[in-house]
C-alpha cells in the first residue's frame, strides 16, 4: 500500500530589512565605518535595487557631515555636505534611518549561507550614500557578483589609498570635461556631473534617466565597464555647483 506524502512545514524566517556587509576601518582614512545593504527602497529613479549605505559607524551621518567626519565615507568628493557641495542625498532620511537601525542592532552581519539568496535575482546599487572605495574592494565585488548586475560610482581615483580594481566595478565621477578626459586616459569609464548648458563629448551619452526616463534598474550602464555618462547637475542643492569650484568647458 502506498503511503500518503507528509508535507513538511514551511519555516518562515523573520523578514530582514538589511545586512551588514562590512564593519571596520575606512580604506580612505582608517576611521570606523559600516556598509549596510538594504532590500527595500522607495527610490523611483533607481527602481527596486538592493541599496548599499556606507556611513560612519560611530556618529550619525547628519553629524558627520557637520563636523567633516563624512570624509571617511566620501573622501575628497567636492560635493560633500560639509563643503556645502551639491550632494542630493538627504542625510536626515534614509542614511540616518539606516544608522539608527544599525545602532538598534536590526541588521545581522552578512552570512553567505543565510543571506546570499536575498541578493539572488536582484540588481545592486553600490553606494546609495558613501563611496564604495571606502570599503575593501573584495566586499563590494562580492556584493556585486551575487546579483544580476550592479551600478556604482567613485570619486576617489586620485586618493592615495584608491584600489584601482574599482575602475572595473564603478564609474569614476568627474566634474568637468577636462577631468573626464584625464580619468578616461587612466582607464576609467566616467560619470560626469555637468553644468546646465554643457554639451556632450563624442564618447559620452546622456544619463538615460534624464534623456529617456529609464530607471537605473532597467539601464544598468553605470557598472564601470560600458559607457561614459553625463548628467546635468540636479537636486535641491544644485545652485551650489559653482564654476569657481568646478571648472567647466563647453563642448561642441
């Protein structure tokens, strides 16, 4: 006589908001930082990508931006809040929420056996806030490799501690046509923040989010390997993008 099959109970694990990918010294200045990957987002531009947040682990991002300690995660980026730059990230929203969640202990340390499936079939954004190059390359590369694709940007190509392997993982941020040309000659694919009215170089394309309304999750060109991209400065702080800070050149 055949026996009836017995269904095994499905064990549901608690829903995780995120995991800690890295907790340790910043590659940029040795100060304590944490990199958290979160799995839900309301960011309409990127779409439903896994987001990674690189923040100081000992001080809230809002405070770090006031006293200059954001250099541990932003390095020499000219757009830092501390320098009154044009960074469009509202630190009092997602970055601060991630920091508070980290301090409450809601994010477990990443374990491949337990958490890799949370990245499977997803696309990953390296550095929703903070520079990926502040984190050891292997950590960021492993995160990118777990998903279907990734995007990432770094402003650290000239930093003394920059790991050149990031050139194949991230777009290198440039703030003028001259900078873009220099960084491309160093082997980078660039993402250039442009003044309104700037032209495109022959080897650049306009960010498809601006030109076509395509979400990052559907575009995925900003992976350090495909194209040189340009984007007109945007956000509530865009008026801070001054020619005195960033030299610009009109390109025919």
